[in-house]
């Protein structure tokens, strides 16, 4: 494993890894940690892949496992992440992150990766099952339930009236 | 789902992540199999060594287990007094059938413990099957021709009370020469540092493990109202300590290469205790607090050495908030279902150079959420505007305030560093406070900056 290879992997898959980590954790700072852990594992294990698809699947798998370990190790507290809009051009991203976080925290942890991998990475349920180590039937069920929960959540929020003073 | 996609497309990795990974990789980011260097997920750090005789069911040799204590656990570094995780490193690998136990991790989890057993398969390649609780390994065959060979199928732990529990295969590294097995905490409630249990492969091979006493060198967290007092480990002469994720961590030379050139804390050889008080810190990359001694920190990526002591006293005296400060809410509370955003944020209060503004208010789940922004000027001239979130409950005159803070800022390297630390205080606004996280920024970079503020918003009835 060379630094060049590591760097190339981060450039090619870094955003994919980060977004999945964010989808699972709902937290940018946790996604930062998961990102680092994933690519440090990549560095340490120096895997050989048969194809780009294989490499991506490996990274997604490690990402979900790292995020899951994070979830298991954490003691749950009533907390909220502090959003920092630094600098101004990140306002839009910060808002998107906050809205996604609000959305994702309504879902059980196990469903978040499924939703993300299906609707964002556009993977099939079979591929998702392979990555997450679940049965395909389980993935389909989780997808259905997550969709229903998200739909209920979005319907509720559109009832809110915005006032600007 | 289109909305999900549109929002997620805006999410980008935080700046500096690639740099942090490369820096850590260059610093010797881990080794294969066996024992890893400081690693957030496994929270590996050696603090103490103890020997123990291990009786192996099938074999004859006694294996020594060194028990060590790792302050903190996991990526999030939940800071709870007294909690820690322990990892048992084997001086020799413990055979379990045709495989070997490399190390065992026991960490607090949901009121009990979780047990993780890490097995290695030597140099053979491994393919992790995605089926249920099964780890399969390809024994040296090319991956595209590898047949899944049942390795352990199900690894079983025979617990002290005689019950058995399956260990779930967790490994997500298909190419890695080890398998991770995790025993859920519900099955681990009878396991503690003094217990014995047996690990059994489906082939019936067994290894007996006894966890024995360990030496604690624990980081103690104390809280005093709005102060966060972190009492660090005593520093021993000649030791090197890594400022890692907000903690001073002992580096064991055997396991961790010399990466961070932090000089001995006290060159005269005295043992020292450092107390760090959480007050507002204006600058980046230094520790605010009341130090008994000077600490030099090495930072990534610019490798500056920062003098901490000069700034700390000044910061501590200027920006420590009064616990009993009561701030009347200057705006009307919105109705439920109404979200009020102020085009010009409304000044809530100011303290010296720092001003707090209310940007918006809305109800969510019976909590009135205020978006509060504050401005702070850094010593290097950067101005940072941050938005901590405060949850309040307005109910019969009672309320919750938030206690926590943010210390995001811009460094002169244009890297953003931030930390999130937020908790919900009790309804008096003080009392038990839980700090979710203290971190220095990305990875192993040095420089703690954090503050704690306890502001009680006036009851508006």
C-alpha cells in the first residue's frame, strides 16, 4: 500500500464513504471519525480487489461496520450536535446536514444505511444485503418500513408554517 | 426520496480529512493482525500490564494475558466518570482449533459489558461471508476461485453461569486476516474483570480465558457547575504522552512508534498533575486552563509548538460565565406549528467580546428550540460565528437549559476544527451534566479548546 493509492482511494470513494457514515450516524463529526477509520483500515490491511465494484463494496461494508461499532459503543444521551456555519459558503450544506439529521434520527439505526444505499447509492436489495451482512428479505422489509416512516415524517413537517420577522 | 437525495448531495467530507488520514498513515497507522496502534474503534492503549495464567482446554501451555486499561472507548469518546474499556493482549496467541485468539476486548456497554474476541488466521486470506453470523475464510486460494470454507461458523462463549451465548461475527474486512466476534452485552452481564469463561469453536475446540485484576490509571472527570475539570493522569518521568482526542494518553513505546514528539512533561523528573478547566478559549490549538506546568504540544499539520500557559490564565479569567446568570428572553415565543426566523438576529446577551443572538425559534416535540448564534474573535483575528442549539421545555414554568459549548474556529491553515459537546441539564439548569464529547478536531491533532457556559433563560411562564 502506498500513499498514492490511499490518496487515490480517498479521492475516488471518500465522498461515498462520508455520506454513508453521515447517513448512519447523523453527525458530521462522527462521520469524520468513521471516514478516517475506514481509510486507515484500508491502509493497514492493504487489500487487493478484483474490480472497482469490489473495492467500493468493501469500503461500504467497512463503513457500515465502523458506524455500527460507534453506535454500539456510545452511551446514549439527550444531546444535539452543535452546528457551526464556518465559513459562510457552507450555510447551505450545514442546513442540508441539519435537515438530514432531523430526518435520519427518526429512523432506527439499522434502517439508515439501507435507505442511503438504496436511494442514494442506487444499490439493489441484493447488493445491500451483501454489504450489510443481512438477508435480502430483511433488507426489503427494512426499506419498506423506513420509507413509511420517512413519508410520515415529511408529511408532518409540511404542516409547519414559516414566519419571518 | 428525491428530497433525501438532493440534501445528501450537498454533504461533503469535512475539509482536512484526507490530510488527517495521510498524516496518521505516515505516522505508522497500525499493523496487520495482532495488536494495533492507537485506534479509535478498538480504543487500544496500554496503560498497565498484568500477567495471568491461562489454562487452555486442549493444550498444555500457559499463556499470559496482559490486561490493560484504555481510558474512553470508541469513536465518540463518551466521557463518563469511571467508565473504561479493557483489552487483554496475549503475549502468545491462544490456539482455538486451527485458529488463534489474538486479543480480547471487554468494554462497557449498556450497563454491562460487551466482549469482543479477535481471531486471526495467520497469513491466509479471508473472505467474510455475509450470511448470518458466519465468518468464512479462503485458505490461500485466489479470491475469484476461493471457496467459502467454514471457519468457525458460530463461536460460542460458555459463560460463568453455565449458559452459552453465540458471538456474532462482525468483521467487515474481507481481506483482513482476522475475524471479529462480538458478544452482546445482554449475555455479558455476568462477565467482569474477574471471571472465567470458555470459548468454543463449532468443532468443539475450547480455550479457557480468565480475566484478572488490572491496574487502573483512569482519567477522572470532575464537574463543578459550569466548570469542567479534567484531571489528567499523573505523568511519569520519561513518559511520552499523546494529546489525543482531548486526552493525554500514555504511549507505550513497545506498541506505538514515536510519532508525536511531545517532550517529557517534567524534565526534572517530577510527577505532575495537570488540571484543565473549561473556559472560553479564543485561540486555536492550545489548551485553556490553569496549568501547573507548561505543556508543549505538537500539532498537525503545521507542527507548531504552542505555549499554553500564557494564554490560559487570561482566557480563564475573562470568559468564565457566571452560573446564575439569568437572561430574559427578548422575543415572543412562537405558537406551536409556527417557526419564527429573525432577519436580523436578536441580541440575547453579551459578555465582553462575545455576543449571543437568537436567530430563530420553533417548536419540536414539545420542546421550544432556539437557534442561538454567537460571535467570537480569535486571537489571530478570525471571527467565527457559530450556532449552538439549545433545547428548552416550557411547561408550567419549568424549563431546561443547555449547558455546553462550541469552540469551532478557523486556524491559520484554514482548517476547520470543531467539537460538539452538548447536553441537557436538569431543570434547575445545573446539576448533572453529561458531556458527550470532547475532541480536538480531526484525528490526532493537538489542541483542545472548549468552553462551558451555563446560561439560564428566564422563565417566561
